[in-house]
DNA sequence: TAATAACCTCGCAA
DNA sequence: ATTGCGAGGTTAT
């Protein structure tokens, strides 16, 4: 088994360090991870095509570049393995609705994705759905990304901001972006020119980051919150979409017409810096129990 | 400040 | 197979 010999195993103790690849990679925070026939997940992280699966001793990592301890460390950051999930479950588990979500998806983790890919993906999410977003993101990558190969699997890196800026609105419309095409092209231009330095936003105050992101046409508070929560280390971000808002009204008795800011303030009072995790667990639990998504391809 | 229509196209259900 | 509906929001009125 030459494949196994090339794999790197990152020890995982599910008791102290729970990790569930399926819920983490399928819960709607990322758009480019797929399960293959063996039940392993493959996705592109930076310039590497990576294949992940859970073995008895931990996370099995294969990569288009030789899997090393350094890559494993990088993926540990990508999967936010440093987040204390048991602690989170203990802090918020008194809430019966979160308790249910924790019990259903105990190893669901937020991720630390690349800011540009995340922002672009969620610009495309506007009035759309996960299958369509995934398809468009993949088409953009197939068109503008660089090929990477692992054990016969061929994928491409995500389309750079430069490539999408150069492509322009009309080309992005041809590739199925619809009315989001000018938004994506504009964001790509801002990032490519350095006018919007995404990586420098990581440490800035919350309101400043929201302010910078929402300067972009097509990026409102919800999409800004998604980019912040899924890629910019802002775990307090609370991207209340229609599913989460329905949870807030149906399960927590908040008024249906509560403002976006009102929902965020309410979440911060209740969950503080854990608001982002609460959001994702509630989103995925509601989404799966209402209209379960088929996890495949 | 708050409500409403328009925006592209595609996936999915009937 | 074909049709019709609604989709993880934002902007413009």
C-alpha cells in the first residue's frame, strides 16, 4: 500500500479533540470539499490537493506534495483543531437547542479558510443555494486555477483575485455568476490591487472589518460576517441568514422582523465570543433536520 | 428609518 | 421530459 505509506497521520483523540470531517466539510462554510468513493474527502488548500480521512489513530493526510509534519500543522490550523470543542459544548450545552446540535454533530468545527476564496464564495451565495454556489466556484477554479493532482484526482487551485479581476464582469456572467458577476469582479479588483488587504484585517476591531468589507458592492453585513467567521478568525461573528433567523424566531421567540443588528446584539449577549459556533451549529442542525442535504460527489 | 421590488440563473420538486 | 418555484442577500427606489 504505497498510498498509505505516503500518508501522514495526525493523532486525534475524539474524546478530547473531537473532529468530524463530514459535518465540518459539508456544513456550508466551504464549497470545494468532496467525498470520493472510499469515503475520503479531497479539497484544495492553498497550492496543495489534500485528501483527508479518519483512521483509528487519527486524521490521515495525503497530499499532492509530500505530507510532512509542517503540512499537518498547517491543516490543523485550517481545521481549527486548536478550538476547545469540549469546552464549548460544556459552556453552551445548557441550551437545549444547542445541546441537540452538539449531540447530532459533536465534531463539527469552524474552519480557518483562505480569506479571498471565502469572500468570493459568499459573494456568490447571495440568493443562491449550496449546490449552485459549489458548482460556480468549481467552474471558476477549473477555468482560472492551476492544476494539482493526487493519486489520479485532478483538481485546480481556487481562482486568484488577479485572474477574476482580469476576467471581468461579462466573462463572469458567462460562467454563471448572474447578477453577482459585477460584485465578484469588483471585489477581485479591490483585493488584486491591494486596496483591500484581507490578511491585514485579522487583528482589527470588529466594526472596522465589517466597514472595510461592506465597502464592496454586493457585500452586506451577512456576507461580511461569513468571511469574518470562516476565514478571519472572528469567532464572535454571527451571520444570521434566513435559516438562523427562522431558528431565532421559532425556537428562541425573537420577533420575526428583528433587524440584523438586533439579532447580532442578542446573540452577543447570550453567547459572547461563542456566537459564531452557536450560529453554525444551529444553522446546520436546522438545515439538516428540515431539508437534509445529500453529501456526495 | 422601514418596507418593497429587482436582480441572473440554476437546482430541484412536481 | 418540462415547467415553475424559490434560493444561505444586497442594492436601489
